[in-house]
C-alpha cells in the first residue's frame, strides 16, 4: 500500500517530496498518500503509520487559531493557503510546538481536485505570538498577497464582518468586502502605489449579510527581506457607534462645540456652523474666543467657570459675533469634559440661537405697546385705540384705576402723543402735601403772602404753561383747593396766593385717582361740579388680576430693563416660577409685579429666574400650576404658545369654563377658542368637564 501511494505521488508530482520542509501529499479522498522524511520527524511517526490516514484525523490533535481542518473547503475550491499557524504536539515530550502550514491544491482533472500538498515549517514562538496578538486586538486585520487574495484574517475581522477565516482565505478582498472604494480607489492599491501607509480613512464595507458597516481603515504595503512588495495589510475599526453619535450631533438644532485645555476648538457640529457662519474646518484648532467674540469672553467665560468649579454652568444669556460681524443672541450651557479617571480634559458648550425669539419679542412689543405701556388684554387694547384721539384733544381727562396699575404711564403716553409734547409735563401728588402747601404749590405765591414768603414763587400751573399738568391722587385734594381748581377749569385763570391779579392758564389737565369719586361726591368730600369738569374723558385701567395674560409680557419687559440697568444676563423666567405668579391676584398690581422681579434680580445673576429666586411667600409656594402643564421644562424659556396656552387656561378658569365670558375677556371668537382648546388639550381641574361637554358648550 505504501509503495502504491508513493508511486502515485512521484508519478503525479515527482519533485514534491524533495522539498526541504516537511511535505505531506493528500489524494483526492484527502488521505495521506505520501510523506517525506522531514514530515515523519514533524509528526513523530514513520510513513507506514501515516499513509492512508485522513486529513482530519492527522490534525485532530492540533490547536490552531481556527482549526486547520476548517481550511478543507478553501483548498477543495482551489485556493492556496500560506503560512497558517499550527500548534503540533512534540513527539518526544508531548509539548506543543509552533508550525506554519502551507496548503496547495494539486492540479485538477475533469473538474475534480486530485488532492493537495501540505508543507510544514518550524515557526518561532515570536512568530506565533504575532498571530496571537493579531487575534486579540480589537481592530480587524487582514492581509492580501500579490494577487489581492486574502492570506490572513484575524478574530476581530471575523467579529466585525461576520465572515469566518476559512470562508475568506484565498478569496479576493473585493469579493468579501464589496467596499464603496473597491476598484481604482482601493486604499490597499493606493498604499502599494505610493509605497507608504494610508491612515484613518472612513469608508463603508459589506458584512457577510450584505449590510453596510462604517469603518475607519488604514492600509500599508508588505515587503519581503529584499524590499519587494509581496502584498498588503489593512486594519479596520467598526465606527457604527461613533457614526451614530456623529449623526446625532449633526442632527440636533443646538450648536455644540468642544475645546481642549488650551481653549482650542476640537469639534464643531453642523448647527454651530449655521448659527455662527464659521465652517468646521475654519473653527477647529482655533481659540474659541476668536470664533465667538462673545459678550462673556474672558473672566466671565461659561466654559472657564464650568472648568473651574468642575460642574455645568447652564442657561446663560449672551451675545456673540458671527462670521459677518453681526450680533447673535444665544442661550448657552457649558460643562467640563472628563476622562475615565475623572481628569478634566476640556469643555463642551451647547448654544441655542435666540434671534427668532428676540424678533418675536420686538414684534410683540410693537403689537402690544403704546408708548411705554405693555398689554395684550382686550380692555387695554381698546384703551390703546382710544389714546391717540385723547392725545389730540385738549380736554381734561380723568384716569381711574387701582394703585399700581400705571395711571401716570397713561398720562405720560397721552402727553407724549399730544401737540404739547415739546412743552413741560408737570406732576403733582395731591395726597402728599398738606392743604396750605398744596395751594401754594399749585398756584404759587407773592412775596409777603405769608410769614416766610420773602420773594415771589411760581406754582405748578405756571411751570406747566402751554404743557400738561398731571394731578395724581385727585381724590385726596382738600375742598378749599378744589374750589380754586374748579375756577381754573371753568375760566382758565387763577390767582397766586397773596395776589389780586388773575393769571391766564394755558395748561391741559390730566387727573388720576384710585378712589371712587362718585362715592366721595355722595360723602361730601369731593365737589360734584369739579367731578364733572374733570370727567370729560374717562380712562379706566383694569387691575392686573383682570389682565393676567399681560403678566409674561410685563415680566419680560422688566427683565430686559433690569438687565440693561444692572448689566446682568438673566435669560427669562422659568415656567415653574411663572406658574407660581400667574394665579396670584396682585393687590399692588403692576408695581407689585415689578418689585417681585427686582427682588428676583438680586438672587438671580444669570440664567432663568427660578421659584427660589422669588420673595416669600412665592419661593415656598411649591408647584402651583405645574400639574396643568407637565410637558413644560423648568429650564426652558416660555414660548409664545406656552404663554397663550396659560392665558387661555386661566381665562377659562376665571370664567368657570363659560365660553362667551372667556371669549369676551380674551377678545377672540368662539371658533378661535374651540381651536385653541383642542390644540392645547385644555381640561378643567376644578370641576369635571369632558372634552365632549366643552365642545358642546362651544358649539352653542
């Protein structure tokens, strides 16, 4: 049997057994048909014991990075496998030794492989260690020979692609990976052509199931000991998670950038490019102050603060200059970047463009303002339409309203819009002066009129000549002075104290009071004839509790004013704080609200006014309306829709969810109210009202 196998081997390949290495010849049935002396030494057995043994039995005791038996199929398919590492047992002591195996298929006849030749060579522990190292690194690694056929494929390559080593050895790398750069743009080819590595290119390859995988690859040529290129090696890293993170960063609408400890920009997302006008390539590597030219660059830098304290710094309201030198308002949040050991390695900042909100504020201010008065309530809007006609008139006007509703602002608005606006505007608080002083303050006096009157003094009527005299708290005026004021209104003349000569008065009078003058007339403390002289034009200011939709507008107005006066960067009021203030009745009206915001500015230096910044008892009021608006985040600036939602809800609550009363208060139609309640999903919490009930009521 031995002779016949040997004859077969010599007849087929007479020179094979003369090779210097250990040679094993397999027949078409993959049984050992011939071995040379070196193979007998390698395997520790004479040829008589080896001949006829099957391939799998021969190597069943070997340990290999993937069994050598798994290489069966590639060789049957005609692929050659070179220098494959094998651990074979030593015949003397039973210990394993490293061996490199080369498998070459024998020429086929009638499309049937005649067998194969296995050549075994001693391998150093170092060589085997290299293979073990390749199989234990996280990056995929494969090599190709001069024919672009894969000659090695590590474990990570198997994990990333889903291909097994035995499935790809001997196959073209193009067939396996089907990359978007296979062909003329092949990086392996580029590295060989240039004779140097190609590093860290991002491409897509296909896995075993045809799914695209984003990878970062590097390629390098392989040289023999004489410097000839014999193939190439490529490493690749799965970038699926990185790509997903990049896609998230590129998809969010907030700008995001990071800096290292030298304040150099290290990343810059798409939204950052759009908001600033700087491209990623222009920004990366430059100092963040060069890019942003922020209003807080320097000592007040948000990233510097976050790095110094080691914690996030949120909701700063700032301005930057974009690439065109235009100011852009932003709301920013900064935080330190920390490595796995807790070391701060840089900082990250997110920023939101407030340009649209700023424009809306301006449009809102233009739409809901008259002079310095801000309101969107139907009653105040009606008053705004009346004020230009009042301003063009020369008639006396009487402004009625509770303390703190802004009566003097109305008087000034009328004055500013009148033809007398270039002349004096003089104010007298009739309740702040005693009777004797009030008369002399209004009409003046002559020298000698009383003990200390050593020289003439002009009164407020004289000071307001050709202009406007504002008589605040007119209900507090003593009866004796009311008589003289009545004469001025009737005859347009007055006499200074101690004088018998009448002085003409070309003065427009605007009076104001928080008292009920009709009741004072009935009580006999206010002259009826003076009341009717004053009440030619009556302007009634509603209290703040009846125009709560104005609260957010007024708060924003006060915030802007105090920011300018105190050089602060308060971005606005949080929804939690606003929800605490909205149900409050404000007995002190707008003046009380202004005092609350001024107090909050003492505690809130930047970001948003939170409940803890409000004075007592508001700071301890807890969640007042947050349950009604659970979808709102406390750290977000209230949008116009949120303001509208709260205003409609509160109006419905005040009117016990009666449609017509709510429509009249808000100045909207039934259809509008129906759409808004549907849009915002408003429901009553004080009584059970189903959506069907509400729709039925609205349809009446």
